[in-house]
């Protein structure tokens, strides 16, 4: 999906202050369905389960009796580092197979017009957070380069949970943040919602490379089987708590909330499609989360609150903007329940084009 809109601060915009969003939520298909699903967290679990089943035919399962989807990633990481050779070997085998799938998906992305000329791809999402993800990324990079593809594949710099909040600072023109210490970022997923107070640290680094998540809260709505209305109410509560926290710490909070959300985001802030995994259903079409939040939050300080929403993979990728000055065209792939993705082209800096964004 090519990004839409060209106004800084609009929802789902193609032109942001530091980058142009050439594409996001690219949906490629093959005979088995969406290509991106081959490199999702679910597909990694399916690979492990397949190898466990093969071993069960001739011997005991080295991972025991628990279903694969109930084995915590932390446990797999421990087995990889300290487990017996066969357990560790099984996980290494799954990593190798998953890396081949990830390399295949990236190859398909690079063949599309929107991804032509990509120099680097940052890998984020939950699976990236840990040695398993790092090894899969490294092995996929080796495979691609061995085929002659000059592409860097690197793990996202920040913890994926924080990256989805830090990227919110890149949704607004830099001049609108002057005189403010912090803003609020929100990351909405199919299982949980995270909201955080992002301290900008602009005096340390005007490019926001020193921005930090100072406080955050997480609500696992999947555990509560919450409906859409409950999610909105809880999100408002989480956001207002962060506004109060900023006040208590005497931080000058920007009247701005940046939201990352799955799906294709229309210019008016509604979701065109891709929101089917969000809790309670009915997120697409006429429902407008931006309007709901704007109305419920009201004012931050003396100003009306501005809420800007973009695709969650885009926002997570935007956390890397300050560190991508050595390339022109780069992308992000987030390994979660699916494979989120976005491709960016760096825009000229203010010193080059004279604008104040």
C-alpha cells in the first residue's frame, strides 16, 4: 500500500518531516496466502512444532509436552543458551528455517517498485527482542548477501516496545515541538496497548536521537477480552494518567499524541482496512479513534490536543530516523502476529532545503 496524504501532521501521511513514506502495509500474496505471514511469530512457532512432531515419531520431544504456543520465548532463549544439545539444536534448526523464510519475504519486497533501491532494512517487532530474533536476522542477512543482494539487515536499535512510542515524535514537524519537554506516544496492537511519556531531550540532540521513554503503561486487553468501547475508555485513562505524570514532574508536555495502529490509515484518521485483529471488531470504516481521543482528552495545558495516527510499523520504523543519515532509502519489517512493513526515503534536512520542518 502506498502511503497517502502529503501534509505534515496529517494521518497516514506520505510526507513526514524527516522522511517520505514510500509504502506501508504491503500485502503480497502467493498460492499459500499473504507472503508476509511466512515470517511472522506464528510461523516461527509452526516451524518449531513441525520439527517437534518429526522428532516425536522416533524419540521423545526434547521440549517436553507443552504445546509450542504455550512455551514462553524466555524459555526458548534459555534452552538456546544453556539447554542440552538436542533442545538447543532444535531451536537452531527452527531459526535457520525461519531465516530462510524471512529472506524469501524480503526478496519479494525488494522486487516491488516501492522497495526498489532499498539499502537497509531494520527488523523490529516482538520476535526481534532476544537472541533468537538476532540470530534469525543475522542468518537472513548472510543468505541475502550470498545471493549478491547488497542489503543491510539490522535489528531495531531500541526495545521494540519503546520503538513504537519513540517513533511518535517523528510524526510532527520539529518546530511544533520546540519549547516542549515531552509528548505522549501510543502503540495499539492486537493483544495489548502501550502508552508512554516520551521525553524529547532536544537540548542534547535536536534530531531526537536522545529521546527516551520515561514512563509507560501496558494493558493486555486480550486477557480481558475487551470490546472496542472498553479499549477506548482504558486508552483515555492511560493517556490522562501520563498527562498527570508529566505535570507532577514539571515537564512541559506538547499538546500532541502520536498513535501507531495496525492497518491502512485514512487521512481523516479512520482505518480503511487491516484492523480486523483489533479488539472487539468494528474498527474499520466509520469509527474514528482520532476523534474519540481528541474529544475525550480535550486540552493538554492551555492548548487543544492534537492526535495524529499512522500505521504501527511506520511509527516503529520512525524511531530509527536519527540513525539512518548514512543511507537514502531504507525500510522496516516488524515480526509480530503478522509482518508489518514500511519503506522510507530520507528527505532533505532543513539546512539543505530551508524549510522549518
